């Protein structure tokens, strides 16, 4: 297996072109590229999420997230199984508009896919700039992510063995109140973290060090993956060249 070193700026340019080629809409593709780069920087495999989606879909067929309950203490959004790399910015906008501190205790997203992709856009928002708690469940594990903006960005993740009801698979719970009773406890019926079997704990120091490392050393990408991404990105250049040629001909 061979790898190629790609700088942060080079990868950003490739992702912008690849997302533009696949998505077309300016606002969407730049937001999506930004999300993928953040995920890749912090080892959340954002490029794999993007390429896996392309393997399953010949064209971009976006499904708008839908609010299905805004009457109770918790907002509920149907993610429609759409990867959050494509709609994280929209969900963040919805959350920040409807998540009123005195009225809503939390937010649940059902039919969620790639929930890690929600994190960068949420912590960019004013609502979650100081604290974010986001939990999600897949078929095997229950993951907790806590973000606190104290003396710099602190991000911590716990992963535990899942023992929850199957109906909570692909469900995400978000909270922005550090001192509030955890709304996710009501939905997931979680116990104290100290009583859970922790199989993976990622400390804030890890996130700070890998960000610095990626900025200095770049990304070492598997050649087959890089070539596939670059091939998609080149479609933008081909289309632009064709439009320029036709314009010159006219």
C-alpha cells in the first residue's frame, strides 16, 4: 500500500473541487468540503464517508432534514438517513434557530448517518461555542462527545459497549447546557459514565496534537483513495474548460 503526502491547502482545494463536481451548488459544496476536511484532520474518516456515499449514489439526491416534533421539551428531527457531511450546516442552522435555551432541553435526530459530521458546524455556532454534548448509537457502540471551550478548545470522546434498545440505533442526542440535567439520560437511559464499560477514551490533548501535526506535516493519503478523490475533482476542471472553449467559440 503506497501513500502520498498532501498539504492542508492541497487537500482543501481537492475537496472543494470534488464536492463542487458532485454537488454543484456553491453554498452546499463549500460547507461540505469544510466538514470533510475537519473530520479528516481529527481522524474521523471524512473522506471515507464521502467516497462511500459516492459508491452508493451515482448522483447527488439531497434529502432535506425534517422537523417532526417541536411541541415538547426536546426537538426531534428526521435525518432521513442522509449523511451529515452534506447537511451538517443546515441542521446546525435549524438547531440554532429553534433551540431556545429556556424552552428546549435537548435535540434528537432520528435516522442519522455519520453523526460525527455534525460536530464542526455545531461548535462553530454561538449557541454551542462554550459547551456541546452529543451522543450517538450505532449497531455496536454508544459514543459520547463532550466539547468545552475553556482555556482553548477541549474535545473528549468516550465509546462504550452498547446495551440499549434497538429503536435508538442511528439516533443522535444533542445538548448545550453544561449544568442542566442531561436530556440524553431521559432518552438513552444512561448511567453514570464511571459505571459504564469504557472501551475507548480520547482526551483533549490528542485532538490538539493531531491538528498541529496535520497543519505542519500534512496528510498521508493512500494513493488509491487520493486518486479516486482527485479524479472526481478533475471533473470540475474539465467542465470549466469546456465552458471556456464554447464561450470562446461564440
